[in-house]
C-alpha cells in the first residue's frame, strides 16, 4: 500500500515558489513585447560576462520564464505524488478529475482570449511595430470563429498540444490539423498539454510504487529518466522522486552553504547561454521516445531548474520567505495569472501602450504600461481564481468522488467464503 501523504502544511513554500515562477513568465512576455533589445541579450553570453554582467544575473533570472515552466513541472510532480498517495485512488476518476480541473479553466481562458482579440485584433501588431518586437507583432490568432475556439479547447489546449509543442508522435496526431502555437489564442497554454500527460505519468508511478516491488519500481524510474532525459516530462519524474524527501530541515551552516551553492549554480545555468560541458553531454543523450526533443539549451534550463529547486529545499530561510503571506497569495492566483495575462497583454495593455503615443519618453511609456498592465492582470487573475479556478477544483473533486465511490466499494468489499 502506498505511503500516506505528508502534512500538506509543509508545502506552503511551494505555493510561494509557484507565485514567483508565474511572475517570471509574465515578466518575460512583457520584456519580449516592449523591450526587445533586452530580450535579445537573454540568455547572457558567458564569454562577455564581467562584473556588471554578473550583477545583472538576478534581474535576468527574474524574467526567465523558460526555467519557470520547468519549476512548475517539478512542483506538479511533488504535489500530485503526495495527492495520489494520500488515499486509495482509482485511475479513471483521477483522470476525470484532472480533465475537469485543467480543462475548465483552460476553456474559460481561451473564450476570454477570443473575446478580447475579437474586440482588439490588431493592438499587439501595432504595439510590436512601435516597440520593434517581431515576436509581439507576429504572434496572435488568425481567424476567430466558434470552430477555432472549440478546436483549441478540444485539441490544442489539453489533449494534443499545439503544432510545434505536442508530446504526441506525428503518426498519432496526423488526422488532426493542429494550430501552430504562434496562432493560438493564449500562448502559455502550450504547457497544459504537458501538464496533463505529466499527471498521467505521476499516476502510473504512484500505482507502480504501491503495487510493484521496490526493485521494479526503481528500475522503471531509472528507465523513464533515461528515456525522457530531454523531454519536459522528466521534470515530473524528478518531482515524484523528490516528493517524499521534502521535509523541515534545521538551519545548519554547512547545509545552508550547500543549498546556497546549488541555488546560485541553478540561477547561473538558467540565465546564461549554453555552456560547453552541457552541450557536450547533450550530444551523448538519446532523443526522447515521447516528448519534445529538447536541445542543449533546454537541457541546461531543466538542469538549472532542478538545482534551484534542490537549493531551496536545503534553505529553510528561503522557504520561510516563500511561505510568507504575499508570496503565498501570489501562488494562490498563479494558475489564473498564468492563464489570463497574455491575452490581456496582447489586447488591452497593447492598446494602452499605443494610446500613449510618442509624446512621452520611451522608458516612461514602458513604466506606465508595465505597471498598469501588471495591476490589471493581477486583478483579473483574482476574479478568475474566484469565479473559474476555485469552482473548477470543487467540481473536479465532486465528480471524481462520485465516480470513485462504486469502484472503491467493490475493491474494499470483503470476499465471501
């Protein structure tokens, strides 16, 4: 029988980390949209780093949305492992619960994005031309119709992923013409497809841990780690393996020194261009059988995210900071902020930037636009969390429990004779 889940209160610092990671993604999109010259320098070139470059690494890491996504996957592996291990669970109800929990907010975010783009279809293109951001100018939905909205809800948003970001092999998704990510209604949704399949992977690992021998379970974890080493799914495996090791740690100098070293190393790897040792290792690794075949940069970013997570696990002082009210509040709305910030940025925020015109200096316009856009995005995320995300969680639990009760009753029914 699977181990009981640990005290959930110990996961408070993960809520704060989740909020920080969500802000990294948001800031990355704002930098790419309005500060393309800054975006061009990310990641930082290692050979050109001087004292000023090293001092600027924390600022670069603050908008490193790529490694933030991998942190999300690690944390999902931890939280889902603990959730699935907390009680006897049946896979079909658990899958249904994940479909509802992820699918309803995803659907609402796509509908919101489609509505905003119908009202302001070209604001991002105009803003991109004014800021010089080719990314902002060229990324946005094409035709907006009931068909395209439904298609992205049913396929791209969760089950198949977008054209260039699908985990599924070509032979499995060839009957469906997938929308390219650049034409999606809500760019960050490419990760929900990975999140859903990562959930299925965690269910499999928890079931194996409960039903297979320890040797078989460990062998399968090793095999999965090797097969998926360049796939984002390996982050879920890492989170699963770390789930039972997270615990309150005493503040000790050696432990704090080790945690600080891991954290600094992770931030460095996430903030600089691919270093030669990582590139050399990448050439020796096999392409994943399932998942996106990452390059050396992806390998470095995933490694950096793992080191950051490991470093925080060894730093109680950092955990207490992340466990404070403000970061935990941000973590509470992080999923809603992640889902809604881009369509708000590409429509209303872009319109505000365009309306400011050229009468003000560019840095003043960026400051006003950024501050107002972040405030609006946070306000919308609060409403989305209350009206969409929270009810989705409650509904997923209700439906899954209703389907699980008969199966559990059959499983626990004593055998006669």
